[in-house]
């Protein structure tokens, strides 16, 4: 293993900080990458800024930080902006999903990708931020990283995204399962403690849904692992797998479909390419 000090841009202070978060060699830094290292550093050292990210990127590439190409620097600026905004950029979101899938292999990852694509297409037709909708859709089920769970995946995803500073994603991890804004409407097992249920319940009550909440709820009901499907067929599939599907939740999903068709003035299936 090669010492961090052999890399360009890595002085004693940066070396100390990297070692404090578990990165102690040049090989480890290159493996994790500059962006992931920056996220971990910023969790512990919130004063970290774009210049530190430039230094890490240069270290990984083997060049001085002021020799980075303008396009590369602009990408890093966008990445930092997304962190401050409480939502990761597409690149980081995709990496987070890949890492989660490695921890818990299953069709949920393809479902998440299809929800993301569906959300992006509809968002652009509504003059919403398509990139934001894509990222929120991609990470709405990120709690599945921590195992096969029911309500537990909602709680795990919510807490995980909060820990990373992605507050907007954390919100979606919670709200995507609750078109009906009541915990009792969840379809599946309540496999978390009563205290955790109360935490989710109180947080849910404080949230005023916006169109991104509604959009991911809708796309979650349209996106299957195999692609975009008829919303009623998907709800029927869930009903068969879980034994029931509450009528008020069924009606809410159809209401959401009508809501976005009114916004776009188009049939949603024509937008998403079903």
C-alpha cells in the first residue's frame, strides 16, 4: 500500500483527515474516488469546500488541482451544489444504487431505475426539474440496501439519506409509500419498533406534499422491474402478492394519474413510452 503523502495535493492536514475517515492509502483513495471521499470528509469536517474536492480529484488523477480541465471542474461544482441542495447529482445517485444493489441483490433495483425514467419524462412535460425527478425516483427505495424488509426499508432509507445530508431524498424515501398520508395505509409488514413507527408518523404529519412527492408516488405505482406497466395491473399484482390493496390507496393512485394528465394535457402512457 502506498502512503497518501505520495499523491499530488495531499498535505499533512488532508492526509490526517482522510485517515480519520478510514482512507489510509493512495490505493484506497483511488478505489473510493474523490466524490465519495469528499462526502465522507464533509460529514466529519463540514468546513470542507470545493477547493478540497479539486485537490482530491487531482490526487486521484495524478495532477495538480489547478490543472483540472474546466469541464471536470464544472462537474465537481455541480456535485457540490447538489450536496448543498440536499440531493445528489445523477452520477452519485447511480453509484449509491449500484452499491445498494451489491448489498441486497434483487429486482428492486430495476424497479427503481424504471421509476426514475418514468419520473424524469413526466417531470419534463410538467416544467419540473427532470434531473431532480430522476434522482428522487432512483433512490426512493434505497433503504432496501439494508436487507429484505417491509416498512423497515422506508425507515432505513429515510435515516440513511439523512445521514448523507440528502434531505430531499430522505423525504421521498418516506413519502413514496404514503399517497394516503397515514402510516396505517402501508401495504406490508410493520417490521420496525413502535418508537420508529411513531417517528415516521410524526414526520409524515409535518410534511406538506409537493409535486415531487406526488410524482414519485405515481411512478412507484407504474414502474415494475420489467418496465413501465399499466397502473391498475401493477396494483393488482401487489394485491395478489400481499393479499389486499386498500381501496382508498387504489383510488389515490388513479387520482394522481389524472392529476398529472391534467398538468401535461397528455396521456401519461404516451409520455413514458408504454
